[in-house]
């Protein structure tokens, strides 16, 4: 007998054309590993876990560890510390607290974080309401996250999905809080959002980690090229997990903490046990040499390596080893997001990945401008990139509006493909907003407005309303994003636009304007029929997203919206899906996001 939530998953999968969501074995509940072959195998001779000693009471007068705002204090298991031998003569000064004493420090109850609510940002920081999942079954939500084929087509939906996943949300019913955090972080990784995934993982106290969250945490650390992130977790993970990768983590952490002798012994032991071989072991050994007093010099050769795993990418990037272009070309698209966010990679080497990241919402307009400002001063920049950087500076600073428009048009027209062109619109968003509206520049209004909207600059875009031709593409974008719209459009206005736009763009416009409720309700059925948009069609996904909207479950709506748009290209997005997504987001209070998605659908069709 199938549970209701499992049956719903299967029906939604069939409705959106995704993979089947039938009930699966318990083995499928763990995320697919990005680590090298053999890392999920049990160790040949696992050592028995020692009972964790009870923390010794802190002596009066002993200094307590300092906790900075946002820092995660993570107690580590240690062996009991023998009492120091009394000195023959009293010492006039207090004995400083040893490292072992600090490790045995027990967190007070008020400093512990419950897994009933996990996340990095609250309402004041732009996050969703804690109860944004409402009464939704956690197993149903977990299944949707696991099976969502990221990345999705829309930049603005990706941004909204990221904001939902990092929000400080109540754990829905039916699931473990740490396991649910693991699913959130795993989805963020597949979206290319390595930094956001780390924020979610860091929102759970180490002592509350589950095997699933430990596995995802290793992936997250590698995606951030930050093996040291695993050091507070490693003692706990080795007690609970038999994955051999943690043995190498133990060796790396010993090296990073300035214990080269112990680190060498551990890595040599891993080599004898064949916990890893080849480049996977060598990269871990290279991390040892980066620690204090590290004495191991390791040369990395990529000959014979035919696959790039998160382990290989993360450790290579952390140690300054360049990954061959042919391996990067075969990697999943999410790796481009990791590259764009990696501070250890030179700006010039991040440029191509940054275009993908900007088009998916991983990088903002400000982040792109910052990256290109570094390119302008980079010694290894190409002549072409140097020219683009100079023109971009002029486009942002020139007092001559005609010169600005000329430079922006050149920047966009020189793009190699539609994705790069869209990324350059993100890059130039605030330069476009700086162009003073006038009849002389009205011909460029469509591209200028589309560029502004990639950064959510709706108010500057609205300044062009008096200069655009009714029924034009620029008019359609303004009609969709107007934050002060009060009067719905009549069918004549919608039909006038369809006369100038191609069939698909006109269908997207109708889907967006109807989803926002900005067209007369009585006109919607006839318009939908004439535009060929079956907004009245009913299936499991439509019922699910409509029901979540009626219950006010903003987070559930965002997740279901992503399910309905799980394709990398806008050409595969159905207008009726845009209608239901925009209508549901608008209904749960995410009106700004709904407007931007509707405008993006028209601009990128």
C-alpha cells in the first residue's frame, strides 16, 4: 500500500514529464556520491568506536572559550585528560586552559541550536517566514528536492529557490531536521550554489549531524574547496561512518593543524589500507603539505584521469592545482557555479564560468561588476577581455547617454551565444539603469529594460514608460513589472501586442499578465484559447501548486514552481507552466519574484 505523499510524488512526476517518483529502496535515500570510486566502501578493518568521555567540570577561574557571533562551537570527542602533576612550589599565575580542556567544553543549553528550525537567514534578511512549509508532509518535500533536475531555466526562479532553501525554516512534519537540511544543501549544490549550501550545513550543530548530513557535508566542503570545513566534523563522522574518505580527512586535518608527523602516519596507513589510490590519495597528501611545518612535496599528474569528481576538484582547487580543461568540459554544469564562487581561482580563469553563474542567478550584477573590475587590472588578461573591461567602465561612467547606449549594444551583440548575452545583460544592469530616458534612445529601450530587470531594477525601468510604443516588446515588459499597476489590461491591448510579437513570446506574455491578475478575468478564457495557452488544463502538479498557494505555503510553492521548470533552457518551458507559477507566487506574497519571472519569460523567449 502506497502512502499518500508517495503517490503524489509519482503523479507530479508524470505531470511535469520528470523521472518516475515511485517508492524506492532505502539505499536511494542517500545522495549520489560525487567522491571517487571506493570512497563509499567500508574500511577493511574499521576500528571500534570508543565511548565518548563525560566532559570534566570546568574549574572556577578557568577561561571559557569565546564564541563570536555566527560561529559554530563544536565539541569534539577526546580521551580523558590526566590531571597535571602538582608543582613542588605554588605558582603565582593561573595555569592556562589546555587544548584538550577546550575540546571537552560542554555547550550550555542556551547556545545549542535545535534542528526543529534550520537555516541561515531570517525574515529581516530577506528570508521566508519560518512556517513557510505549512502543513506539507516532509517526506513529500524531501522527495521533490531529491528528484528535482537542477538547474532550472529561470534566473529569477533560481534566485527565489536559493533564498527559500537558505531561509530559517521550521522542519516539516515526518522528517529529521538534520536530514532535511542535507536535502536542502544537496539541491543547492546541484544548482551551483556552493556557498549557500555551506550556510545550510553550518546551520546544524555538529553533534546533531546524521549520516546523510555528514555525507552531504563532505560534498559541500569539496564544492567550496575547503577541506578544513570537515575538521570539526571528522571525529564524530568516524564514530558513525565506515566510509574510508573520512580516514583521509583525518590525515588532512592533522596536517592542517600543524601535526605533520601524525598526518604522515595517517596518510601512509591509508595508503597501506588502500583507502584511496592514484590522484585521489595524492591530492589528499598535497593538502598535508599546505599545513604548518608541512614537509611533503607532491606533484599532481592528470594523465589517465578520465573523470572529475567533487573530491578531485575541491582538493585540486584548495592546493592551487589547475584542473585540465577537458575534464572541466565533461563535468556537470553545477561545477561552473563552484568555479565562479571560488576565491582561490584567478579572476581570468573564472570568467567563462561566471557567465553561466550570472545567467543562473549564482552571481549577482554587483558580483559580476566586481569580477570584471579585477580583470581590468589582471596581468594575465587577454586583449579582448581588457577591451571589454574598459568599455564596461565607460558604459557605467560616461556622461554621454548616446555613448553609453552604443557601448552597451556592442557588449550585448558581441556575445557568443544567448546565454552569454543574457549574462552580459546582468553585468550591465546598473549601467543600463543609468541611461537617462529620452525619445532619442527609445529604440534601445527593450534591451535596456531587459537588462535592468535582471537585477530587479523595476523603478528605473518604469521611467521609460512614457517613451515606449504601445504594443511593443518594451511596453510588454513594463506592463508585467509595473509595481504600481492598479488597472487590468483589456483584451485589445493584449491582442495589439500579439500582432507585433512572435507566437511563443505572445503566449508567454499572456501567461505572465494573466498569472499576475493584470488582465480582465472575463477575458482570460477567450485570450488563452486564441493564444493557444491551455491554462485550464488540470494535472497533479497544477493541483499541488494551486493547493499550496491556497494554504499560503510559500516555500512549498517555490519548490513546486522549480519542479514545473526543471529544464536548462527557456525553449522547453511551457507557457501554461509560467501561468501557474506566476499565479501561485503572487498568491503567497512573492509578488516581486512573480513579476520578474513573468518578464524574464518574455525577454528570453
